[in-house]
C-alpha cells in the first residue's frame, strides 16, 4: 500500500514557537521555505516579496516589481531564481542575487493564485483565477506560454509539480492530475472548492483541502480516499495544507487561529497548535526537519520541535 | 502651474529653449552632418577629398608613407647578396579596396588562354576585315598576322587530338557504314530528304570492314543579336558597298550574317581576281583595274519591284521585299505552301506539320427544340413502407407512384415536390426513421398480429404527416405557390439561369479567382465549377448537364436553385475591382462547435459518491491528454504521443444544433429531477448516526468499513443519500426559519437589499454544492479582474491622506442618516458563488457593520467571518484572509480605499474601515448603542495587543471611550 510504515519513535512536531517575524509588508499572503529550507520567502500584500533567513529571522532582501499583492512564490532547486505570482495578473521570474526581474510574464486574465517551478526550474506553472494553468518556459525568451491547461471550469486555487506530474486544484471542486509521462489527465471529484493540494513526499498520495472544512488524502493512482481529516475551520478562505517532513502528519491552517495536526494513518487530531487569534492563512513545512512556518496577518511565526536548541541558535 | 494661468505673461524668451526631456528614454540626438565621419570597412577614418582631387585619400594621408615616415621597400645590400630584381606591378601600389568589386581594378575570375575557346572574336574579325581594306597594302595585314600568330590550341582540342581525333571529324565512336560527308555549310541548312537517299546509294560502294568517324556537328550559332535591326537585316556591308560594286550590282541588305561571312571569305578568295581598294565612279578607272568592268555602275531598276502584283518575280512572292535569296531549289513545294517567306537565321522548318484541328459545326437543332430536360421522379414504392406511403398519400392527396409513369408536365407542382419525406429530413433523422420502420416491419412479420403494430404505425404515420405538413407549408412559403402554376415559376427560373448565363459568358475573370461558395462540400463545388465553366462557354444547358444525375430529383432541384443563385450572387466583378480584394479564409463553420472528445461522467453520481465518501472509480475520470512537445522536453519526459499534433485534450467537432444534443439533455434532467424527489420525503426514518466531524475523528479504517457496507444493494446507497439529504434539508429549514425571523426584524432598507440579492438566502452545504455545479459560467471575479483592472487602485502611497479624507466624508453622511433598528439582518450565508449580485448591498449595510459584527461574535464564537456577505463580492471561490492589523499604517489605508482585489471579510474590514476612516463617526455610533461600542472595543483590544503601533493610533479612541 501507499502508506509509509509508522515510525517506531514518536515523530517530533514543531510545536514550540521559535520566533516571530514582523514582515512589515502588509498581510503575508504566503510563506514558503526555499528548496533546502534555509530561507523563508514571504509574499506581502504590499506588492513586495521578502527573503528572510530561516535561522535568524533577519531580512535579507526585498523584491519589488509587482503591481499588486503577491500571492505565491516558489524557489528554484538551486536557489538562483524565484518565481512569484500576483493579483496584477503577472508572473515574475526573479534573479535571487540581484533582485532584478528576469522576466515578467503576462497572459493570465485574472489574478494568479499559485505558481511553481518544475524540478529543474525550466518551466514555471502558474494557476490563475481565470481557470487556466500556463506553463512558461524559463529557458527561452518567448513571452507566450508553452501550453495552456484550460480544462478547469473555474479558478485554479493551488497547484503542485512533481517530476512529471502536475497536480491542480480548482474551485470547481476537482483535483486534476496531469501525467506528462502517460499523457493522461485524471480528474478527481471532491465536490467542494479546493483550496490547496499537495503531493505526499513519496508522491503516492495527494492531499487536498477544500472549503467543506475537510482535508482528504487520496491515493494517487486509483483516486480512492485513504484518509479524511476534519475538525478545523475552512469555509471561506484559501488556506494551505501540507504534510510533515516524514509524511507522518497532515497539517492544515484553520480560520480559528490554529494549525491542526492529524496523524496521517489514524486520522486523529494529534495537535492543535494555537497560532493566534486571526486566520492562519499560509503555512510551510521544512523539507527535512520538523520545522514549520505559519503566516498570520502581518507576521510569520517559525515553529520548531525543540525550543532550547532554537534559543541557543538564536543567541548564536 | 501658476505661470500658465497668467494671461499677461510675456512670451519673450532668450536663447533657444532646451528640448523637453523624455523620462526613462536615453536621449539620442542625430549626429550633425559636420560630425559625421566616413570610415572604411575596417573602421579606419577616411578623408574625403572630393571627386576631382581623387576621392578618398589613399595611403597614409595621401602619401606613400606610414606614420613613421616613408619607408622604402627593403634595402638589400648588393655586396653579399644581389637584390632580386623587383618587378613593381601597379597592384603593389594599390589598396585592397581597389581590388574589390567596386574598386579601380576589380579582380574577377577569367578563363586563361589555355582554356579559352577557339572561337574567334567577332569584333576582332570585323576590325581586321575593315583594316585590311583600309590598309595601304590591302588585305595584307590580316594575312600577315595570321601567319605570324603562334599555333595555339586550347586544352580541349589538345586532349581530343591525343585521343585520336582529327580536325574535321566528329566526336564519338566510329560508325560502321556511313562515311561522313564533310561539307561545311555556312548558314542555314535545311534537312534534306532527297539527299538522304543519295547517301544510301553511296553506301553501297563503301567497304564492309571500314569504320568512319561520325559527322562533325555543325555548331549552333548562339551569336546574340545586338543590333536593333529587324530580323534578317544586316545593314550595309562595306565590302560590298565599296569593294565589289561590279560583281554584284545590287546590294542586298537582306542576307544573313553567315552569308556575310561566306561573302567575306568569298571576297577573300576572289581577292586575287578583284583588286581591292577604292574603286568606283568617283576616282575613275585605275591602272590596276581592267577597263572592261563597268565602272560607271548603275544599279538597274529591274532589281526593284515596280509593280505591285503585276509580274511574277520568279519565286511567286509578291510584295516581299525582304526575301530575295533563294539559293535552294524548290525541291519541296509543300514547305513553301506552309511557310511563305524565307527561313531566318537560327530557325529551321518543323519536320512535322502540326495537325490542323478540324472543327465540326454544331448540329442544326430542330426548330421546335426546347432546351429543357426533365428527370423522372425517383420513387420506388417498395422502399417506402405502406404506412409511410399512406402518410404521404394523406398529406399530399395521391401517391407519386403513378406519377412516375406520367410526364412531368402533367404533374401538378405539389407532385413535383420532393418525392419522399425522407429527402426532407437530415441523414441522421432518416436513419432513425429507417430504424423505426424496420422495427415496425419486423413486428409485422414476426408477431403477425397487426393490430398493435398498426396502432404504433398509425401513430408514427400521423406524426410524420404532421411533420410533413409543417415542412411543406414552410416549403411552400419559399417557393412559388404550387397551384398557382408552373409557368411563372419556370419563367422566373429560366430568366435567372439566363441572367447567370449572361453574367458569366462574357470575357470574365478566370475561374480560379472566383468565389467558391460550396468549398465545404468538394463534390458539390466541383459540380458548381463545372457549371460555371459551362456558363462561360455560353452553354445554355450548363445547369442541367453539370448536375449529378445520380441524385434524387429533390436534391437536384435544390442544387439547381443554389447554383443559379450562387452564380448570380458571385458573378465575376470587374477584374480591376476584384484584383483589389483578396479572399478571406473561409472559416464560417458556424454549425459545429469544438467539444472535447471525452466528456466527464455524470456529476450527480459523483456527488452522491462524495457524500458517501466513496472515492475512487466513481469520482475519477481519466482522459487522454496531450502535453506539448516542448513541455515534455522541459520535464525530461518522452512524448507520450509521438507523432500526434494535438495539444491538450483531443477535440472533436459536433453539431451545434443537433436533435441528439437535446435528447441527451433530457436524460440528465431526468436524473436531476429524480434526485430532489428522492430527497423530498423529509420523514425518512432511517437516520443514520450522523457524525459531526468534531466529535468523532474518523480514522481511515472507519471509512473503509463504510466503503464495504454499501457494497451490498443499491437501496442502501439510496437510503443513505436520502437520509443525509433529509438531514441537510432539516438544517436548511431551520436556517430558513431563522432568517425569516431575522427578516421580520430587519429594516425596510435592508429588506430591499435582500430582495435584490435573493440568492443570499442561507444555503446548506449540499445546496451550495449543487449550485456550484449549476454554475457553469466563468467566475464572476474573472470579469471583475478584467474590467476593474488594477489601474484604478492608487499605487502611490503618498496620497493616502487625501483619499482618506475623501472617503470619510461619504461614510459620515451615511452614518448620520437614521437607520435605527439595525439588527442581525445579514444572514450567515457562506455564499461564494452569488456574491457578485450583492454589490449594491454593501453600501447600505456599511453603517450597520459594527452591529453585525457584534451580533455575530455574540451568537457564535467561531462563526467564520466570511459568512457575512458584502465586500467579498470580488472573490469567487476561496478568498484570501483579511490582512489584519498591520503596523505600517499607510499601506492598509490604501488597501481599504482601493477595495479592489482585497478580500477581507466584511466584518473585519468594516471594523477596520470604521476605525481608520470613520473615526469621527465612532462617536455617533457610540451614542446610539453602547453595547456595540463595547463589543467593538473588546475586539479592538484584541487587535491592539497584537500590534504595538496600533496602540498609538487608537489611543484617541480609547480616550474617548473612557
């Protein structure tokens, strides 16, 4: 089966607040770890994108160039490039070091909700509220997308890319998985508008959260439901969900100011992490360590498994 | 600017004003003429001297030196080694530019003498000929030069000689019998028919074992015609004009060049007899001339034609001044019949006479012939079932069966209408009818009980009759009234055909440029083209003959009409006019739409499956999808469909308006109708333990059990759905009651708003889902995003103060308007799809936002803030959470002012607005209701704790409150 074996030792959960970063960039629309988890990227509603050090919480760089609030960001595998999308309908490819706009891609008819690099950062995929996913070539100088995936009947809320698969969640209540290797499109009907989709780390399962306050774990190949996680509140906002670093837990933001941790196999609520009073709008799990980023309103909180070490690190 | 407004400003300015600076753009001035420099291709500076002083400077500033001064070519001491003799060629002193294409001495590839052809230079020949005449010793120079000239032959000739070729022979393998006759003929030689036979006779004497070299090929003279004379005219030959006056008394200007050369040679040969030099009347008889010659030469008038057509000048060519020379006998008079004149240089007579096409006159038509052809109506009664035949009879009066025997003239027009209903129907419908008919037939045969089949057939027949009548009525309206008569209709038709004929039969544009009205149907177009072609030829029967005889009468009739119409419509316009227009691409495939080939399964099924948490096959659709080739490349994945050119989902064309489209729709509607009916009975007792998600954490094993459970009968499925739906209904009912009560207490103002936005009625999750499914149109905020672009938002953060003030004013006024009983009239409907309709509501409810928030927070502690409608109408689908309270004040202010794509929930946003924009308003509200104040206060406090900066800002509020 697609389930990873349960670990003998209890997995550590990032439940200790290490630090709070005041981003000073309006509401933080999305917070993301970079590819290796050493840096934090925050998308602000004041049109700026900020790069932070994950360990110290210091601001490293601010990227400005969007015409409206930045909605999502992704970093390339080699940390040399960033791509962001914004409500100004554009997708921007950034050079990390110089902070310059490498390419500004227009074409979406509405605000762009999500953006992702592929594995080699040769293609950017952006999903927009206009119901299309556009595949932009980062290698060529063309300003037209390579391909437009317009199968969705409503806005795209979330998308993820694996080696050869695109996972796209749409407001029309369907999770679409484009398999490039097989040349197939699998459509899983969820019913409720999808807010976030994820691959599991073993890329055997897909996780999708929807506006019926439910997170579902589906088997990728058959589409069968492997787990259903509920208890949190997600009725109106585009909230993130994710899996923990070892695929042991399912995490989701909630509108009641908590981050919910469910055991992936059991489906039971393991932890209800109080973040704040407002809506936790974005979260990102560290690719390898038990470390979590949450974004609420204008600040980002970094959570770790062990407070002491973090404190020591902080002092250092 | 203040200065602009001053009218009595003096416009005197000193100096030239600066050009207005363009922002961002680098200033690019044109380089003035005096600063423009000329450089050579290597970028070196070139001085230009002017045309008479040598053009561009050469060398180093017009010197032969260099920057270091003049350096002579390397000096070599003659003591040790002798300096080699230096051959200074002019090229040594030339620049490389001079050798280029446009330089002084352009270098080009020239054939060396070794490889040059042996052909003599015509110009040289002529010059030599003239000079030989004009020389003191006439004729000597040329001969001398030729004698002295070294024997030199080209490489090709040398090679040939080495291979055994001899001069005068042809090139190629040696022949067996024929000896080649070496007769070098200058000029035009006709192929001889008669002489061939004589050669054959000669061959008899040739020995058997002797081979001969092939004939030398007479080279084709490719001398270009450079003069502007007429063909065959050669101008005055100075030799003849001055030299040989006595020999040929008449100067013939119309000999050929080859003849000229022969005459040249001839002259040369006869040079011994006839002394050259100046001779003639003017100089008297010289010592070297024999006196017998007629020095006082007169050109006799007999050389000229004096009478037109009188006497025959010998060759029977009257009035031809040009051809005089007939060296050859008229051995083949046949040729002369065909060709009246002389054969020009470079031309030969054709060996084969082209056959003359015999044109046969068209046969005489009989007097009473009428160019109309009637086709017999094709109806075979066997193909039509008796029932249909009956139906036809009923609708039309009598069957056309007997009509086929009669002539068309004896039919009335109703009979001339389509012979069968089937021709009126589309192919698909026809198939369906055929099926029905076959079914009916089978029943007739198998059961033998006619009554039921007949009943059925009667129904069918009656329906058909109705259809036919409807069709025929429509048909009649289009065509001339049948009973009224045939002749007007026919005359009209014939006049139309005549018009078409007139339009097309003239010299018109070629067919390739004419419009192709039936491009979609190539066969039909071919027939139409045929028709048009025949029209152009003036064929009166064009229409009839170009139609397909295998078609039925009805089809032919229709096509006839169409063709005539089309021919009239698209008749060739003026060629000058039509040349100005190009035909656009013919793309009006209006009756078909592109649809993705694979359609999704029924949504209702899926919804049911989702409700039962059965994910898997029911909820999954798998389609074929073609990724772009480049995308595959970028993903390092082989193209799954190599060779296919489609990208994305494969599409097919489907009729836009097809009967079957509607048929399928009814099916789905039935299903959808069933679903609510099943859920109608609210008292379905089977209420399964409805697990609220918060109480029970389901593990996947629970789900597995659920999955296994409904596997038994289908009724279990149904009952479960029913129960769930009923439960949902109950919730909905409760919600409705609640809203009703709230409606009652609502202010009239709000009621209006709600009646406008009817859709805001509370909906359960199921209903919402259904709505989502029904909503197929694109998301509303897509349009919003397009039309209300981000341009309207003020991006500059500096102007927020002004905007704030501006916005405060309307808010204040609205706050002062009396709307006292503001209660919880805004229902907690989590509407996502319907928000756009509510836009007008927002303005009115703004002042009451505070109270709403309060009530919401009181009633349900964790009620999602999004449930209230209002400003959220921008968003369709999941929204972004509110930005909350952000330390940087101006940014947020701007956001609120823009209210564009920002999607905070109403409650919070209003709070915010209230606090930051409408600070003065607060007092008013406070006086109105103290409870509101406290509530908002408490919320404020929450926020304040979170951010320190806000504290300072809201200090004022707190002061007031305390």
